[in-house]
C-alpha cells in the first residue's frame, strides 16, 4: 500500500528533528511538530484506505476467496 510506505518515509524523515528538539533546539521542535501533524494526516489516509479495501466485494481486492464450484 503506497500510503503506508509514504507514512513510514515521513516518520523516518522526522527522526532527526525530533532528536534535535529533545536536545533543546527550538527550531527543530517547530519542524518536528509540523512533521507530526503531516504524519497524523498521512496515518488517517492509511486508515481510510484500509476501510475502503474492507468495503470492496470479496475477490475485487485480490482477496483469498476460494473459487466456487
């Protein structure tokens, strides 16, 4: 799922600023908070895609439904 890969990339990118913010760098803290807000939105998008895939008819999403005879 592309949205989940984006979310993982965003978390990895935020790590440096989060570490700097813990060290007392106020500018890094501001950047980290902004990135965390973006991560929150991306996580919501992943959640939405999961719900959408759940609502699709079986077989349409590449499910493991056994063929009926």
